[in-house]
């Protein structure tokens, strides 16, 4: 049997999925690591923890492939979280941990860039909105706040490029990941001169940019031995997790949106060329040179649901542990007893600042409309509706840029929740389709590998492997509540934005 492995490098874990030659899942392994939040606005990962997690996850599925029985690993291919940054010195010793997309310490320099007008100039060439998530802003923060690191930094990589460098000694970045740095000109397909001048970087400090179909072989012998994999197995660079999520759920036709809610979330559509929003609200990232993903990311997805579990439903969490059940299933059952609209309770889910649609790293979460009749169940449903309303608000901006949306393909952890799927269908008033293959990012990475190795000619071959789908139709009985509440949610988010800076500054001053 021939196998391929799709590796999904995420914010809090690495997943390796073993596929057979019919692209069916044979085995998977998921190994977590800590997202360090040692201080306000920090969100970092430890390089060694990531490498160990990657090695353990990959090694586990390689053992399940049983190569000793004559089976073969044809390739390993990658889907990766975007916007991460690691600084290295001249000898490739790390000067920082992984500074992730969720790190917002560069907010002051981001706001200066926005206010100057230079930010919009750079956005129109790079397609990456001006926000602390982007390596562009992170480098400016290092330059001003940690000049010792900035002066020593001879190389900058992201999480995936670090793994490739450690395994193969390479210094490359695929154009999909590069297109999310804020430093890469998506029209010239090269590092942007204005962005380099602004940050003070040279091209020599940045990786060589390559196609997502590029691959490495001849792994460092000691790592090949630990993993139990032949040194000559191709490791395909693949692409960013956002673009690959669209491919993985077959959301590649005009007007078909992919919505992903994992730790964070996004809504995206595919275009055959880069598309820039005149208002700077949406991103444009490469899947490859011929496919571009236009959309908006949200910081606050499943991690907000987790916050509700840990802080509002501790008793249910304990009960679930005793019964061997999933706490989230118990919680969604509770939320399902509350009518659409949560009896007039709204929740703005900005616990971690926000990217699209408001692009405000100082944004903070809030309940609005609380009264004596509301319970924890109302609060829980409001949390789920708030995350959904926020993505809906992003979709309105997206439609201004790419046209109307026809249908939604859903992926990520939320796609396992029937309540949440129906909620999206009702608020968007669009059918929501959930493909059978939940491991969409890993599947898409494997299809990229198949194209890289010449096994297929076209990425659209993935439609054969996505599998059966469940479709949730909008329920008209919920339309009135959501149509009434959505405008309030949107107006309120704009009104509160005038005070986000003030409350964030208070927290930085008074809260450790």
C-alpha cells in the first residue's frame, strides 16, 4: 500500500493524518503544545515543544503505516498556521520563541502605520491587512521594543519554515505563507521593496520564496532514524491553513464560501487573481499562482467557546469528565433549549482583540442586554450566536469585494455541532454544507503533494475525495429574531469601538 501524510501545523497542536492511495483516512495523531500568554497581549510557542509534537505526531502515523510490511510513504505535505515569526542569529540560533498570529504586542506600531497612510499603501500591494498579527508589524515591534534582538537577527522564518530548516537545512517559504506576512508583493510575487524599507529588512534576511509544490528530500539522518522514515521521502511545502481549508472542503467555485471555526476562524472564497478591498477589510492570500483566497479572519472562534466552558460551566465540565462525555456536547444541549436570539442577549466575542471585520487589537468582549431573566444558558447561546454574528459581519464586507455568496461549506471544530451549523444557516440565510471529511486541511495538503509529484494535473480532483455531505437548510422560524438582532450587533460593535482603546489601556495599566 502507498500512503501519504498530511500534516496540519496549528496554533495549539500539530496533527498528522495518514491517507491511503484512495485518499481515505487510515490513521491520525494529534499532539498539543502550550500557547504561552505570560503577559498581556503575548501569544508565543516554544520551538522545541513544537518540534517534539511534530515528531511524535508524524512518528505515530508512520508506525501505523507499518513500513516494514512493504508499505511506502510517498510524501509528507503541510498545511500551516499563518503569520508566525521567529528571529534567528547568523548561526541559526533562535532569538525568539514563535510569535504567533494571536500576539498583539505590536498594536501601537500598527496604529501608527494605519494613521500615516503608509499602511494602506502597503496593504494594496501585499493583500495583508495592517494588524499586529502580521510579521510586518511584529518586525517593527522588535525594532523599537527589542533592538538587541532586531540588531542580531540575520534570518526570519515562520513555524513551518523552521521545521523544514531543522529537518533539511533549507531556507525557503512557499508563496502562500509569504502572502500572509505583509512583506510580500502579491502582484510581483516577490518581497515588497516598500515593506522592506519600512522595516529595515533586506531580502537576505528573508527566505527564498517557492511554489507550494516545491519539496525537499535527503532529511538529516538522525531525524529520519527517529521518525522511522526513509530520508528520500519528499516533504512538500504545501500552503497556509486558510487557503487549504477552502480546497479541502471543495469551496473553490465562484460564490462558494468556506467558513472555518477552530481556535480562531475565517470566511473565504477563491478567486483566479488577487483582489484588494479599497477599505482594507479583507485579505488576499495565495493558494498557488493561479488560485487566490479572499476573505476575513476572526481571532475569536472556538477559544471563546472554551472560555465559556472553563468559566461558566465548570460543573458541567466536571460532570462530563466523570461520565466520559464531551463537555461541549453537554453545553450545546443546554444552549439548544434557549430560543434563537437568546431572549435579547447579545455577546461581542472579542476576548482576544479582533481582526476582521473591525481590525482592532484593543477590542474587548462584552454581554449586552442582560436582565434578571437571563441565565447561564442564555449566556452560552449568546456566545455561540455572537461568534456567528461576527463572521456574518465579515461576510457583508466580503460580498462588497467579491460579490454575493451562494452557499457555505463548513469546516473546523464547530462543524461537528448540529446546533452551531443550524445557527450559521439561520443567521446567514444560506445552506450550510458539512463535508464528511473533517480533516480538510490535511486532505488538501495531500492533494497538493499529488500535484507536486505529477500524480494529478488539477487541484479540482479533490472533489472526488471530499466525501458525502450533510446540508443544513435555513429555518425561517428563526429569521425574524436574527434579522432584528444582526443590525443591533453591528451598530453596537462600531459604537463600542470608540472605547476599546481606553479599556485596553486600563487593563494594561492595572491588570497583571
